[in-house]
């Protein structure tokens, strides 16, 4: 078992979104594995870079889908993305500036935000998009 395991309840039914969520889980699990093995310093910079880059792509893809199909909750959803994107960009900047990062707090926050966003906000567009033929 990983630190954050994929469960069926996380699925939105939109394949690109679900695959991207699973990739984000893998990144977080890689960080957790490194922490357990005392290798945090070796991997933290790469994981932060990957997370910043990957969340940008993922959030953009979701936002394009919502906008394209006229999903009413698009604006509120996008605001949640922006808030989280700046949080991880801040963490990445702190790391680049050589400031200490509490990786336990970071990984706990990543898991908490991602699971609650997927189970709450992302689930809202799943049925909407599927009803419009998006798979
Ligand atoms: Fe998402
Ligand atoms: Fe989202």
C-alpha cells in the first residue's frame, strides 16, 4: 500500500482526468517512499518541480473541458485550482531559496487537498461531462 492509494470512489469517469489524478498520486507516493528511506533531500527538488509542472497541465486540462462544455461551476473550480497551484509554487520557491521545508506537513497537505478536491469539486463535473459524451 502506498501513502495515497487509488480508490474507485475517486473516479470521475473522464479517462484523461482519472489518469492524471493517478499520476499525481504516484508523485506523492514517490515522495513518501523517499521520506521513509531517508532520501527526501535527493528527491524533494524533482518532486516539487514535477508537481508544479504536472498540476499546471492537469488543472489546465480540466478547465478547458469545463469551459468547452459550459460547466456552470467552472469559475469556482478554477479558483480552487489557482489557490492550490500557488501553494505548491510557494513550497517550490522556498526550496529553491534554500529555506527549510517541512516535508511531513507538505505531504499531508498534498494528500488532504487532492483527495478532498477529487472527492468534492472534481466529482461535480464527472456526471456533467459524461452526459455530454466525454469519456
Ligand atoms: Fe483534478
Ligand atoms: Fe479540479
